[in-house]
């Protein structure tokens, strides 16, 4: 294929050269002078777009230099990236391209940016968002052996545009990577949260290092190796479904105790506090969501599942109770329905139902079909609105809201 590359910097040049090595022809344009034995360097965006099938854009989305992390940033006011360069380049590329061509943006942007800033400006050609998970030092290798290919489209469906890009990558990639096709916004999220997961992981293991230094008698490697090999829960797809918050007799309590430890050891920061704070605000957000619907429709609130997890009687650290606590803050006393806690209740009136339990998600790892079978604790009266934070429940007779899925269905 004939490929155009706009922005042949740290990411763009090694990628453009890797594409040439796979037998394609690449023309590259950059505002800085560049040299390559493989990529034909051209002197304008127009030339980079001329007579090409696909044009990639890998120009910077810079931050204020004060925000790059080499000096403290936590005290600075949070700021978005700057999109001026991407805007300028896309507007110009759009002028020189037509519907037979595909314009592909690689640059990293925050969720919502593509739809808000760029899509309205791309009128002449076809467009997809395709962020890269590439690390400096191994750009060319990462390019042809990616963990996944993300392709963002308008509605998250595999359009012909996405298919064209996948077909192209099939000629370039060496590891037969999985392809994730989502909305622009979903792919923006995958990219930035992928990086944030890494930052969180590094912060956590380095926290154990700090604890070792302060506590004594600890080799951080013994601790992190044990955790790294915990493939049942920690290093696994477990706990990767968004839903109700962490609960039970141990986790919330342990975090609270660890806040005390952070103080005692003088760590100077308290990630546990941030985690517990987020857990509470997330519960309050969910409660407000229920209360708003209950107010609007004049319905009571039922919390389907009171124990901290399905099919047990324990109320310790129950996130259902925490959500109920916040419902009460907004003047709604919920009714709990859970036969395992003795809260047998058969509602006769419709209401707003929070489906707090999902046995299939909670117990999937056991492989036990009975334990992992979802269970309805009551009949849901017709006219109810069901809010399911696990996005599993379907009904022909009641409205169901899959909390966390805001795609237009
Ligand atoms: N470097 C990485 O490992 C990496 C990984 C994933 C994503 N990204 C994202 O890719 C984008 C590019 O990153 P990078 O590291 O290659 O940055 P970079 O600064 O090394 O390269 C960008 C290039 O674009 C050029 N450029 C600037 N304005 C231009 C214009 N108007 N027309 C044409 N070229 C122009 C610059 O001269 C530069 O050579 C960023 O959004 C970054 O977040 C980078």
C-alpha cells in the first residue's frame, strides 16, 4: 500500500520505517528536517497525502513542560493536553484527501476529544482513531508486536474503515494481535487507562518498598514476587469487571488499617485514603443515580442483594449498605431484598431496583456452575426500573439500565 505519515518523531519514524520493511511505500512529512533510508521525506502535508491509501498522524499532543513528571506536579492545577497541532494537521490533511483514502489518528488524547474536537472537521475523507501502546526504546518491535490494536469508530462497530486498517496491519504485525474495535471514546479510554494501570502498579510496588524501608525486616522482592505469582485474583482478569465496590470483612478494614500504618511509618502519602475515598464517592454517585430516577418516577428504591456478596449472609463491609447509606442521605430509605440475610421480601409495587449482586461475575473463578449462577431474590413487579451495575440483567417487561454503559443502543 501507499502510506502517508505526518509527524515522524520518536513514535512516527520507527513505525514508518517498520512499515516500509514490510513491503509498503511510505512518504513522511514533519516540520523538522528528518532523514531516512527507507521513508521518502516530503515537504508538505499535501505531498504526504497525495496518492496514498492510508495517512497516519502521529504529531504531538503536548503538555505544558511543567507537567512532564521530572519535577513535582501533584500541586499543579490539572490540565488537558494541547490539541492545537493535531487540529491544524487534521484540517489540512482533510483538504488534500478524499473518501477513497483513510485518515488515521495515532496521537494520545483524553476521552471525548476525538468526537468533540476532530470529527466535525473531517468532512472529505474517512477517519478512525488508532492509539498505540508503544514504549520508547522498543518502538519498532512494539509496532509489529503490539498487545492489541485499538480502532475507534463513530459507533464502535467494525466499519469498512476499521476492516481496511486491520487488513493493512495483518501485513505488518508479526504476533497476530487481538483487535479491539470500540467507539472513539472507548479507545481513548483504553489507551489512557492502560498507562494509568501501569502507573498504579508501579506506585503500589514502590509503596511496598517504602514500607520495607520504614518497617525493617522486609525484602520488598519477597513480597512483590509472592503478589506477582498470585494469578488467581491479582494478576488475572478477576476484578476487571466494573460494578459494586469492594466489600467484605477484610478489604475495606485492611485499607483503613493501612491508612494508620501509612501515618505511623511516616510514608508521607496515603494511597489507601485515596482508594477508600474513591470507593465512598463511587457509592454516593450510584445512590444519587437511583435517587434521581426514584424522584422522577415517584418510585421506592429496592436494593436487591444486601450481603457484601451473593449467596452469603455476611453484612460486613457491605457495599449495598454503603449505597443505602447514601440513599438515606438523599432522603430515600431503601428496602433490602436478600433471602440469605433474612431479608425475604416480595415487593408488590414497582420500584427502582439496584441489582447489587452478580453471582456469575463474583464466582466465575470457581468454575462451579451452581455457585456462579445468578439468582433473582424476588419477582420484579412490572413497571419497575432495574439498574444493573454488572450489566448482565435483561428483561422484556421492565426498563433496564446497564450502569456504566452509555453507548447509544
Ligand atoms: N513516543 C511514544 O512512545 C508514544 C507512544 C504512544 C503514543 N504516543 C503519542 O504519539 C504522539 C507523538 O508522540 P512522539 O513521542 O512521536 O512525539 P515527538 O515529539 O517525538 O514527534 C512528533 C513529531 O511531530 C512533528 N510535528 C509537530 N508539528 C507538526 C506539524 N504541524 N506537521 C507535521 N509534523 C509535526 C514534530 O516535529 C515531531 O517530529 C503523541 O500524542 C504521543 O502521546 C507516543
